[in-house]
C-alpha cells in the first residue's frame, strides 16, 4: 500500500501526463481552489501554450476577481479576462434548476471562439472526483463542448487538490467553498443585477464583521444569513446579531434572519428531487 505522500505524488504525475497530451490549452479559471490548481499545473507543464480565461459578468464576485489576479500575477500564468453575457439569456435569468447549464454554455461558447481564432487545441475546466457524486447542470454543457477535465482524469479528490495546492504555495489552498452570486437566489426568483449586487455587498459586509464561510440567501424582502457552524455561536450573540441586521437591512431588505441551522451546501436545493442540482 502506498504512503499518502506517494499517492499524492502519483496523482500529480497523472495530472501532468494528462496536461502534457492536451496540446495548446484554454483553462476556465475562476480563481477558486480547483481551477487555480489546474491553471498552475497547466502552466508548469505547457508554459505559454496555455491560457487561463476568467469570465467577467454580474454574477462573478469582485472578491473572486482579486484572488484570480493574485494567482496569475504571482505565478506568471498567461491570463485573460473575458466578458460573458449569460444575463442576456432568458433561460439563465429565469433561474430554473438548470441555470448553471446556461451559464456554462455561455462560457464555453466564448472559449470556443477564442480557441478557433487563436489556434488552441482544447478547453479544460476544474471538475474533480468528488464532483461526480452530485449532478451539476453545468457538466452537461462541458460534455456538449468536449471540454477536458484533467483533475477528474487524474482521479484527484478535493482534499488532494488542496494538498497539492499547499505544496505549490497557492493562496487558494484553504479557500472556503465558493459559487457564483446567482446561487444565492432561490430557484424561480429572477436573476437581476440589483439582486446580485445586494448579495455581493451583503456578503462583503459580513466578511468585514469577521465571518469566513457564509452565504446571504436572497428571499425578496428577507435576507437569510447562513454562517458556518464553527462561527455560528458568535453570530447568534445578541450584540452580533444586531450588528448583522444593521449591516444588511440598508441594502433593501425588510427582514434579516440568521439561520439557526448555519451554512450548509445546497440549502436552496433542499426542496428539489435528489440529484437534480449541485449544492452551492
């Protein structure tokens, strides 16, 4: 039986072998844990024969953009911001459980145009082994566009990706789970720029209060605040709850509630059939 170090080194070699055979590669890069390792590894293997592409749209938080810039600047990874227009798609704004499919379709269509114009051989994105346990509508778009999944092809789990990220010195190694701002709106609630701005500003204010893992779930006049269970006791102290309400209510909410169940992935999916959407 291999030691943990030997196993992770084998996974790293497998990832590098996948990337070495990919040709000129466009990498979908959000600045999250998975895509940061993918972009880093692709650059190490392919050099300037790869390009990390970050989609900019109203659903992409400024905090993510800052992290993405930190990664590509520090490691000198070839990179480009591109504007995407999923907000112009009625099926995206409608915010049905397949919303992510329409977003990823927009991204991959944009990347396809870059690949065709500039001679890239393949597209890649950061799905990992753990992600296969849940259905994500965006994966259907990846299949339709023949997007490679090097982390999955190498058999890497989320824990292994974090381990390799630490070894590489990536600042994303211990980032909390993240998702686009639209994931804070219940299915059936139209995605609008105003609502996305409310969510982004509200979550920024919560981070300013010292919370790390959180979500602001937008329920119209109600802002439901989910705080990680490890931080929830602090959020529930009367003086802190009052500060949370004071920070969030001026953004346009009549009510602000700290969810006593705390943060859990996919709370807005709880009313859906099992396997119909990926938690966020």
